């Protein structure tokens, strides 16, 4: 056999080695969600963390041919405590028969106590970004209480609490008070740029359900949570910062309830005054919606009635917007509104003059004047409108 043939044979052997490192799917522990709690803060400034991984157990999901899943849970929660997240994850591999696999991880839950420690969230995000199995699209939430409790919740008709939470977050666009999901890749970028930001919050209800509501505000320079936003404040922040996020809003017209489904929200920012101590920012919020429910007999096709609806929505959106602006400027002194990012992008010359004192020192953010204007367009009021006449008959048109 010539040298040429020997080379060909040896080359073929490379591709005939088989799946030497194969792990059967039944032996894999697909980590769907993780939770991290603060166990102890040591005198030397180091932390003891509790890491919990929720791994799906494929064999317990069952199949249609078997008529459903097994009698056991379709997941297992594995916890360990220590100072190094990397070491804890490796330690967990010694206490489970399933090889942990992170490429399908969906959510990361951090406790509020942990989030309030300076720079700790930055270190945790850095760890998850560096791991080659992790994805930048992992959704990040803050638990109002223990993070581990969220993964231990017992939700009926749901295989995995982590997937249930992920589904709640994906439905956030249906509610104006729910924050849009935030990914760890986005958080890393804001941390690197020392930008202030918000992360959605979750909590457990009395009936052991996971509730996705409110938000945690983070200060960009200290990289820590400084406060929580209420329902109304979260709504106001959504109106000021979120594009195309809809949801219901309830108002009263002549003492009677009207519900309007907002289908489109478009905020826009404009710099009016470029003086450092008296900067003026104008935010215009354009909204579109339709009447979905009402109490009373006033025709929705009546121009005067529609004008009242329009004005009531504009005033309510404006009030909620000013409420969160006041909290950001007067209480938190933290630019969670994204004004600094706007100035950096569109007015860099002015931004270069104020950036070192935007949220610290002189805190030009808190000194600036922010004005909000709203414009609402009511569409698709309905093809049928029933009005009660003076004889008690109901006419339709």
C-alpha cells in the first residue's frame, strides 16, 4: 500500500471515531432556570451565596403514547452554598445523577437582598456571560423575597415553575404595568456603561402563584438596586420608555367606567434647553387604542363622548408619567428614564459636559426640567352601537 493510500485511510479513521462523548438525553439535566440568594455577608466584604438550579427530568414528562407523564415531578431543584458560583455548579455535578446542561436555560432569578449589595449583580452577570454554555438571552428578574422560593412554587398544571415564569414574562406586552423582559446581555451592556436601569420583579402570592409585576430600579454607578417601583410607577415608566407595548387602561367618564385597550405607545424625546443646571427635556407620548368596555348608555359614536375619553386617557397617562419622573428625580436621583442614553446618542457635545455629574455630584439629571405631553387616537370604536331610547326600546345601528 502506497503512502497516499495510508494517508487516506488514517484520515478516514478520524471521522469513524463515533460519539465518544455522547450523553443520552435521559441522563442529561437540562437546567431551565436558576436562582441565587444571599446567605451571608462576611466581615471582610465577601459573600456566601446559595445557588439553585432547576433541571428538567425528560423521563418524567411522559409521552402521548404512554397517556401522560410519570408520577414524579418533571424537574429537580439542586442547591448548594458557597462563595464561588463556578465551584458550586461543579459541586452539584457530584450530587446528581444527571449531567447539568445549560444551553436551554431561560430565566435567572436574583433575590432583592442580593440585588441591593453594591457591584454584586455585576459579578453575577459577568459569570453567566463568561460561561460558554450560557446564552445572552437569559431573562433576568428580581425576587421580592427569596429567589429560591420562586423555583419551589407548586403551580397547578405546570411541569416546571421556571417555564411558567418565562411564559408570564413573554405575556408582559398584554399589560401596561408589566415591564418588558430584560436579558442578561442587555444588563451587562448597561453595567459596562454605568447606566441606570430597571429589572422586572416577581413575587409569590398567598395562593402560591408566581406574580410578575413591579420593577427594581438600579443605580448605574453603584451597580445596585436602590428601590422598587409600584404598579402605577411601572406603568408610567412604560409610557415614557417602551415602544409598541400595549395593554388596558381604565378611566371614568361622568362617573362611569370605561376600559380602553392601548394598541400602540410611541414616546419620543427632545432636548429643549442645553444649559447644564436648567436643562429642559420634552417627552411626547403618542398612543392609539380602542374602547373595549364601558358602563352607561352614552353612544361611543358620539363625538363629544370620544373627546372626553381622549382627554381622560391623556390626563391619566400624563399623571402616571409625572409620578415616576418625580420619584426618579427627587427620591432616587437616578436616571431610569434613559435621558442620559438619549443625550449620548443625539447630543453628544452636551452630554460630554454633563456626563460626569449627571447622576452623581451636581446631579444634573435631578435638576433638569422634564415636560410630558400626550396625544391619544381612539380607533375602531365598534361596528354596532346600542343606545336605550326614552321608551325603553333598544335600537342598533
